[in-house]
C-alpha cells in the first residue's frame, strides 16, 4: 500500500483514516509505504520491490492512496525496480483517489468514489489496462514515465 497523506493539501490524511478503517473491517493485511516528501515513494517503492524480488516475495498488487503525483511516483518506482531486474513483472496497481483533481482517474474512466474504489479493488476480477509512456531528456538528465 502506497500512501500520500499530503495529497489534496493534506486532506488525504482524513481520507486515509476512513480507508484504513474500511480495510480493517475487511481484514486485509498490507505493508504501508508512507510518502515523506516529493519523490520519496519512487525511491522507497523501487528499493522495496528490489528487496522483495531478491527474497522471491513480490506483492501480487499495489494499492495507491493519493493523487496524480502519487500514482506517477508509484509507476516510476515499479519501472525503476524493473530496470534493475527486468524479470520483475508489471504489478497491478489499484487506486483509491484522494487527490485534488484526480485527472488520471477521470481520464482513465476509473472509480472516483473512494468507498466504491475500495470495493472494486477488493472484488476485482478484470484488469483495466492503461498505456504509459517514457520520456528521457539527456540535456537535463531527466527520466520519467507518464500516463
């Protein structure tokens, strides 16, 4: 589980309390990676996935609680880990939107309601594929995946 309590100007913190309560009611176990600063999730998630891959214990899926930036960092974290170990598969990502605009969720026509998103993730039977792209700027030494 990837969490950014600072999404939506900090309003995600209250959302997280409600989401956590729902997850506890469903008796779901998870490991929480909490964003501490911009770019943190990308770093900590990639290292976490590398460590878990080396232990032959990759997660079956990742749930993002946050906004567009948190989704972006999560995708980049996965791709960074895959760059080190290409055998790391694409890991399904479920999203509980707590951002301000949630433009990714809207454009991908995914569930915008937090409670419904939890239910859809828990009861998911079909994948919803979204294409992502990659940009590499050699002049600015900048690499990023985008959707």
